C-alpha cells in the first residue's frame, strides 16, 4: 500500500476537521517510492475513486515503467470494498 491521492470528498468536516491536510504523494513521487522500495505490487490508498486523475497518472507511470522493466512494480488499483489476494509463489 502506498499513499497516493486523496478522496474526492473530504469527510473529515463531519468530525470537526475543516481542512484536509495530507502527506500523500503525487503520482510521480509515489512511482519513485515504488521503485526505491522495490515493490512487486503497488496499491494506492487514501482515495475513494480509482478514476481520480492522480490515481490514473500513478497507474500510467507504473505501466510505463513495466514496459521498460518487467520487474517494476505492478499497479493494483482497487475501488472501495475490493480486495486483492496474494497466492503462494506470486
């Protein structure tokens, strides 16, 4: 899991948090972090919509990296409620 993107709607206001302060990375930063960490799979988190521009750019950056290097991180983009299962030897 890697922090990239933010939710489309800020839900913190209902709990008294009026400003959305975040330490999330943009697509470029997150793709670099995946490379530096040597991740096999990269799942962006802290978003509520896989079609958000930053999530789309993240997938594109990792997909481009995999074209040059098949061992680069594979993007796994999940919608809220979806799961990703790792099986032995994968």
